[in-house]
C-alpha cells in the first residue's frame, strides 16, 4: 500500500506519488504528516518500516516529503488505541494498493 495523495483545505491535493514536495517542520503542510507519524505503530529496522500496511505507507509518505520520525523526539505514547489511525485518515489521505484499487477517506 502506498500513499499517493494527501489533502489539506488550504493547499488542496498534494501529489506524493509523482512529485512529493520537500517539506520542513515549520511548513503548515507538515502537520498533516506529523499526525500520521505520531498516531503510528510501525517500527523501523535498518531503514525499512515494518508493521500494518497502512501504517507503513504513512511512514513511507513521511520520509518521501523529507520529514523524519518524531515519535522518539517530541512525543511519548501513554495509552494507544485502535482509533488513532482513523483520526488521521479522516483528513483525506488517498491510499493506493499494489492491485490498483483506490481507497479514499
């Protein structure tokens, strides 16, 4: 599964698949990706993310726009819940699986 597009009200669609923008932490668009980062259980092993397919796709999108994992830097999880990812997906991430089916949230 791969994140192909992200959406924000101010900027509209952000093409992640063909022309990902290089974002800095102070760019307002980076907050969208930060939510997906902080509400994520995927783990990295030798530079590759492992875990649930949707969460791995969100972490790969984070790195493709030039941002780094902030979970160990500025965030500590106190009580994880299964609904964490649903909150992020409601903001308009478009996921594209290898079998060419598209899911829009």
